[in-house]
C-alpha cells in the first residue's frame, strides 16, 4: 500500500512540476507583447483557466504590478513541495505542512526584499553616475520603485521631504536589513514547526 501511495504522489509531483514549467513559459511569453507564436496560444489555453482564478481578485493588483501569477505559482509550489514530501517520506503531519508553508513564505519575502534592494541599488547608481533620466530603463525603475518608496519614506519622515537619492539609499538599507533578518528568522521558524509532531 505504501508503494502505491508513493507512486501516486510521485506522479502528482511530476505533473505539478510540468505544469509549473508551462506556467513559467506562459508568463515569460507575456513579456514580449506583439510577438505571436502558435505555441503561445496553446500555452494560454492550458494555463489561463488556472491563472484566471487568481486574476479576479482585485487586491492582487498593486498599481502596475499584477501579483496574481505569483500567488498562483506559489500555491502550485506549495502543492509540489507537499506531494514531493509525501512521496519521499510516506507521511505527513501538521508540523511538516507548517514547515513547508513557512519556508515558502520566507523564500518569497526574502526574494522580494532582495529584488527591491537590487532595483534600488541600480537606480541609485544611475543617479550617482548622472545618467539621463529619460532613458526607458530609469523610467521603468522609477515607475516600479516610487509607489513602494514614497509610502515608506512618508512614514519615516512625515513632516519633511526626503530627496529621491537619499530615499533610495534609505530604502536600499532597509531592504538589505529586512532581507538579512528574514533569512535568519524563517529557517528558525520552519525548524520549530517541523518539530510539531501532530
């Protein structure tokens, strides 16, 4: 019986992995608007019904960023980790599910802090090197960073306007600090969760 369960969850793990790969290709294809391949249409028919389940939630849209594909992928990633764990260990318990969830959330949060730190560092270097602000790359970076940067700065200094370069430097430092702390905190929480044997 254990062999049958292992085989079933191994097949589920493979299917989820393949579907995740197809979703990643589909998401990447949306970055190249105007380019149409027959394969893109096939991928859309396979993945869009699942992705559309998450697109209907308006709170997943933050100005120009649509977080619905990220949430859709994270849910599949959780299912992948869970089915892989069941296939390999043949057991599952609450502490292990909680550990997988904490690791997943921790990875996403650490990744976001790291990405925002990198984007802020690149934009700050552009300002320090006096790069032309009309170039598309700087406009795009400003368009991504400003909706996040200004609310943070207005809370840090509500009565004073902070220059953009100074704000970027503060934002960079805060993100590096939060990335470091999350890299320490979430593995510890996951370890504690794993020891919950019920």
